[in-house]
C-alpha cells in the first residue's frame, strides 16, 4: 500500500501545524528530510524529538542541502500501535504556509503521495482499529460545537452504538440459525424454532431498533442546534429578546409593527447544549404579500421547532392571555414541543399588575429575568433525558435501521401467516445484511469512499 501524507491541521496561518505520514515507507521517507546527526533513524517509536529539516531534494543535486527549512518536533508510531495501524510519522512544524507546502513537496518527491479526504481514518478502519460507526464518530467529534454534542460523539467513538449493534446481530444470528436448521431438515418437517419464541425475540429487536430510530431526532438536533422559535404578534419584543439572549444586536429592533419580514437565525450554547434561536415575523392578519410570506414561514418554523418562546405584551389582561394560550393550543398540536409563555415589557406595567401564573414576565429591553427564560429552555434537555440516550446522528445509520425495521416487520408477518421457512429466513438475512453495512462488516469500495470522502484531508 502506498505511503500517504497530508497536513492534518486547518489550512492557513497558525503558530504550529502538523503533517502526518502513514504507510510502509513512512519511516524511510521521513528520514530523508533530516540529517544523519538528527537521530531520527534511531528514534524509538512513541517518542518525540526536536529536529531540523533541511531543504534536501535527492532529485535535485543543485539544491542547497545545508539550507535549514524549519526546526520541528517529530514523532514515530510503529505499526500496529498507531492511529492507522501502519507506521506513522507526525511532524509538528511552524505554521508558515510556505513551510507546510515545502515539507509536503519534499515528502512527495521522496515517495509519498497526497492522502485523499478521510484516508487516514479509512486505513484505520480497514486495519481493524475500530468499526464504521466509530470511524464516523470521529467526524462528529471534530464538528462538535457544544459539550453535549461532544459527549454524544465520544459515546459513539467508545463503541456504545457498536455494542448495541453487536447485541442485535447476535439475536438475529440466533434466529437465522434456527430457521436455517429447519431448512436443512425440511423433508422431515421438523420445527426447531418455536414461533411464539421467535415472535417475542422479534418484538424485543423491533423495540430496540425503534428506540434508536426515535433518537435520530435528538441526535440531529444536538449536531445542528435544538431549534427554538421566538413567536408572537408583531411588536411584542421578539427581536429584542433574541438580542438579549445573544447579548448582541443580531436583529433590527423597531417600534414599527412588521419590521421582521423573514426568519433570523443564530446559535447560542447554553450549559453545554447548542440551541438555534429563530426570530420570526409577527403573526397577524396582513394584506401585505411580503409580510404574509414571512408569517407563513413563522408558522412553518413553529412546526419544526422543539422549543417555542411565545411572547405576548405584559400589558394584556388575564382574559387576553388566556385567549393567547387557547390560540397556542390550537396552533401547536404536538406533545413533544416545549412551549414557554413570556410576558414582555414589564418596564411598562405596575409591579402590582395582574399576571398570568403560567407565564414568565420579563423586560427584554432592560434584560430583566432573561435568566428565567434561559433556565426554562435549558430544562428541555433534562426533561427529555437527552444526555443519557444512545443517539443516532448519522443519516446513513437511520436509512439502514429503517431497512432493518422493514425486514423485521416482514419476518413477523411471515411467521404469523405461517409462510414457508425459506421466505422468512430470507428476510432475516436481509436484516443481517443491512446491519453488516451499518457496522462495516459488509461494505464495498463505493460505500467506503462515499463515507470517508466527506472527511477533511489529513483525517
């Protein structure tokens, strides 16, 4: 297999950069960049060394062999005790773009080739360092924007999803073995697999698959930010609240109703969780075509949001607030949304004014009681126990688990309808095939190239 190299740190200027080399000739090629007195040749694996790289080009005799390119820290990792499972060299150099590019040029001239996107991780997978879900978790770990997203990625990297897949595989194999045994003795009409027992086992497998599929909603929310819609009638302070939460002027604030014509989005990390706040156009009857389009988008945002901050003017009477609550109830027919009622503009009312007990009263303009709103938003994570779930965050996993679920349901129907054993066994085999694709025990070059091609170069 060809030895590969790439810059493993983000492009651009920085204090340092790291260049990774992996493959059977990694040590020999890297050694050509250093003088003999550097000691690289006798450097023990898993040891780092300060060394000087010279502008050594064996193919160019006119090159100044004594011109220093950079002073670096170089580390050796011997196969199989490395990230890729191959011999690996990592060179930490200064962050100059010229230095990085020149080191890569020297490595290529001495026998390396540039790594493809995700090729280091792909080689680690092919060398059995981890399975496919764990490999994919590395991409999630790199992209994690919050503590809870990092926590979910680490759980997958440590094998939590893989362990669940291993249990499902063992149960499906047990079922397949009993059905295959029946097929071997089909002429004797012997039934090795009790149908009731098999149906109970299928019910258990189906429950676990459904739990994982239901977690996909939470997994994607954690990656992209839990959507929080800020809604209400025009001029109740939605944009002011957004700015107060973000602690900066993100949305235009005006006394003129209907200022916000489109949704405005921004993210905010709250106690380790990424939330995506969406300021919407005021909901009211309007003859303005552009404003009406914004209102329609507001209603769509409500449908997609997990948390809804429904704001009303604090000067409203209790009866008017109750009417507002009825409006919310009729607009949001979903039990999985958290609705937080917020009475804004308390700076315009008397302290003894009557207040609705279900609402939080704030002054977004003065920043009063914003912490109460944030606490209520944060409680959404605790109420749903998201931190404790095994979360699906990958669309590929979701698609394959849907395929597994469909195969299990066909198996159930086949058993109940007393279909021939060979047809039932085929559905179990299909479920095992999809499970193998998910974990990587069944894969093709096209599948692997598609998965790892989405990684960055150098990973």
